[in-house]
């Protein structure tokens, strides 16, 4: 089973510029809704292994990427394709909503 990739400001640009769609979960340790959606993110990482990249970015430790994409509330989930934001979800949603957004980019 796959595991969500841990992103940092240092590797962010490299990861989102790949040839697969990338879902990035902008989160923080203290954020209750972030903790609620975390198991869903891990499940998606396993289900989409090889088809898409599922990643997490801790906004407290990596402020540059958060600022670059205007992340003001968390959890914010951005889907990138070819380095560009193609979809966005703010807040906790059911897994099937995120799966549909990913499927649309594969």
C-alpha cells in the first residue's frame, strides 16, 4: 500500500512538475479537520499508486509553497497537472469527491 509523499518547500516544484497528476494536502499538526482527512489521503495514496502522486505539505514548516498558492485555510487540497493547479478543494470531503477530481485528471 502506498504512502502519501511528504513535501517540503525544497522539493515542491520538482514533484508538482512531474508527468502524473499530483494531489497536495496542505495541512498542519494542530488542525482538527486535517487529522480527520488524513486517513483518506493515505487510502488514496495506495489506490492511486502509479497513476497519480498523493502528497502532504505541512504549512507550519513549509510556508513558501503555501504562500505561493494562496493557501489561507486548511486543509486545502490542490490538484496539479503539468505544474499548474487544475482543481481545488477546501475542507473535509468524502473520499469519493477527491477520487472523482483525481480521475478527471488521469
